[in-house]
C-alpha cells in the first residue's frame, strides 16, 4: 500500500514527514507560514531541530522508546526565528520515516472561546429564551 504525500493537514496544524535516520524534514504540509511563521522552503530539507525548541528531542526520544505503530501525543515548544510558542501534536512511524503533526496550543483555546461566543449569540437570537 502506498501513502500519499502529506501535502495537506488541518489548517491549524502542520504535518511533517521526517527521515528518522537524521531528523531531516523531507515533506511538509503547505501551511507552514501561518502555523510556524516559516516558508515551506525554509522547512523542507532542514533538520527538525532547526525549528528550535524541544520537538526534535521529543520525537527522537519517542522513536527510541516506542514502536509508534499508533500515534503518540506530545506537547512541545518550538522557536522558529527565536519566537517561542507551545504546540501539541503527535508522532507516528510510517515507512520510511516518521509523521509529526504540531498545532499551536493557543488555537485550541481560541476555538473553544469562539464556540462559546457563537453558542451565546445563538441563545440571544433564540426568541424562546
């Protein structure tokens, strides 16, 4: 079975295909600029460690300690261009390497707040309320 290239991800998360032997990002979703503040060309063919923070160390540790047949959740800090930001995501072994997805943690909070605002607005519009 073949795996299609990871060119799409959630618009709020970035999918990275990482060569396990050297941690090089060999493919990435197209939304690196809005999520990581890095152009796709800056992420491709660069070591995962170039994103700064502790993601590369966490991915290496998880890869050594687990078969990663099932995705394993992680939380990390990335610091592209020196801007530290917290992310959550997962890592999964998929031949011939690792798939890593990261999403800014703040996004989850913003979505929850937005859903609460929408629900409150709908209650105000509901004439039965």
